[in-house]
């Protein structure tokens, strides 16, 4: 790497905060604080400030020391991004991506872009020029926080705290079912009402940062999860791709082209305006429909003795497990939304896999080997990553993948490639859950006159 090449992120390379030889590195007076420390400094303010009988927290103005919201402010640090980067880096600095690897990905992107555009007839960009940026895990986490924040922020907010852009500020989030007035009746738990309110912005940052950081440890690119992204920049997580190739003894060049085809195909499909709108709406509504049982949190935290100082802080730290706090209890609204979300995601995956099979088998010598390895990797997702998928409503099981593949195969058998091409023509052509299991019915319906047209 030339001396002019910038580091991937502020912690990369000489002079960054992770550089042990830098006088401002770890342990120096100018060191950036551990992002997790900010949480517990904030919680520590509760103990020094005390509590009022109504659950007020004078020691925690604005939910963060100095009155700064935990979600970050314009021009200030973003704790969610800091946490995501800390989790992704696993406490160590990552080397920058080899410039030769960058150049190879750029050439492979052009191949993938031409092939996908030719086979699908879809626009492969959202209006600009398509770019692919090979990155470290930490850089992927930093760049991906904003893509996941709208969904995770809605999920983790407290009653009465509307997320940015929330169309329904009355829609309760975490803590629903826990009536603060009930807590006030019991002096021993009166403090919990104030704790819930103060934790709202903190838990948003913690949840978003932790989940995105965990995804960075495993993701190969931008679209491991089929969530629409803004812009025309694709990300490939080079250390994860290289580790995957080594673990499965895959030819590195073949895997890189496979990843490029996968990313470009998803970008093209998820860029279809009416599909993008429908999927974003379903993801947003699913994330905002959590109805968690606040009694779980009360049972977990209600017996903490706030007068014990550091001991109470340690208890809080042990108790604030995201799955426990968030509850992740499906609501009736989510049960109604989930079939539509699962059906649409299954079709997207089935279509992308079909296109890649068509293109990749002719371009990539080890295509079947790479595809099988990716399939097994997908099925072998760990519980922690499954939790992230479940939170977002994207339970990418083998059954879901096979369901999408069966739908696409059924359409091609009955209507050929032209029939499959009608899938993304209009919003009316998006299949219903029942049609995903009966592709013949879908083809019959889209052949009927559109009753909405005069």
C-alpha cells in the first residue's frame, strides 16, 4: 500500500487509535473511551444522582452524560457505530485491504454487472455508477449501521418514545405491558420506570451496534441479508471471504467472482422500486410491532439494591442481556405480517439463485462447489446470528430457500424465462404467500385484467 492510501477507518494503520506505537494510542491521555464504558458511565450517573419518588433520574440528563443522547448527535460520536466497530474488530486493529485485491474486485464487478444486466433486463444501479469497495470487518460495520438502524431503533424503543421517522408514535415498543403507574405503587420498584425511560436511547444504540457488529464478523458482502440499501456502493468483507475460501478449500478467484455476482444480482432486484418499497414497508412494520412483556425486565432488575453502589452497577451489567431486555416476543401484528415478509424474501432469494445458476455455471469452474459451500454456511448460521435474523423477520432457513427455488422453477416450467421476467414488472405482480406455493395460480392471476385500471 502506498503512503497516500488512507486507512480503512480511523483505527486502521499507523497513527490510528489502535496503533500501539502511536503516542496517542491505547493508554494515552487522548485515547478514545471504550464505547461500552459510556453505557455504564451513564448508568453510574443514576446512582450518584439519586431517584425521585416518580422514577426521575436527575443524575442522567438526556439519557447520557453531559445531556448528549445515546443515539449520537450531529457532529458528535455515534455510540451505535462505535459499538459496532468494537464488536467487529474483536479488540484488535485490522490491516488494510491489499490494493491488488481491490483491483481484482473492480475488474470482476464489471463482469458481474454486464452479465446480470443482460440476463435479468433489470437496472443494476439506483441511478449512479455501481462501485464495489473491498473492506475490513470494522469498515463494513461502520458503513452498515445506518442501513440497520431504522429497523433496530423501532424495535428497541420504550413506550412513548417514537423512533426517527416513525409514522405511528403511539405504537409501543420494548416495555409495552409494563404500566409505570403500577411500578409507582410499589416503592421497591418505583425506580424501574425511570430506568426504562433512561435506557430507551441507550438500548437503541447498544442493540444496533451489537447486532451490526456481530453481522460484520460473518457477512461476506452487503446482501447476506436481503435488506435494501441506499446508493450504488457494494461492500465485500475481504477477511471473511478469504477465511471462508480457506475453510472450504475454495479457489479464491472463483469465490470472488461468485460474491460479485451475488451482490450485483441482489442490488439489481432490491433496486426495483415497487419491490424495494414493499420489502422496506414489511421490515419496518415488523420491527415496530414488537410487544414485549415488561414484567420480564421487572423480574430481572426489580430486586437490584440501588444503595449498593458499584455492586448494583455490576448487577445491571450482568442483567442487561439484549435478548432478555428486548424480549423478542412476537405480537399478533407480526404474526399477520410474517407470511408476507417470508414469501417475498423467499422469492427474492429463489430468483437470485436461479440467475446465478444460469450465469455462474458458465463463468465459474468450481461454481457448484462454491454454491454448495455457501448453502451449507447459510444453513449452519449460529444461534446468535439467527437471533438477528429473527429480530428482523428474516428467518433464512433451508425451508425458506427451497420454497423460493420451487416457486421460480414452477414459473419457468409453465411460463419460461419470459414468465419469470414478469415477476418484477409491476407491484401488482408480486406474489402473495399462497401463490408462492402455487406458481400456476400466480401466472393465472397476472394474466387477468387489472381491475384497478379504468
